[in-house]
C-alpha cells in the first residue's frame, strides 16, 4: 500500500494524490457500500475484506 504522500502520475500527465485518497477511504470505510468495499478488496486493499 502506498504511503500517504504517494502521488501517481497519470498517462495524461496529471497527478493524483493516491496516498491521501486511500487514507481517506480507509478512514471512512464504515460509509462505503458493499460494492465499493468489494471493488477495493479485488484491487488488493486488505482492510476492505
């Protein structure tokens, strides 16, 4: 899992603050619906299982 400061550079050159996004999703996981949690789990996010 990337750290909070991780920034992903997308193919079009824009930057996405992926680390912050993942941290926010984890902090708000009780508000995510079953489909969102399933999708994160399929992507390998361990806390979404």
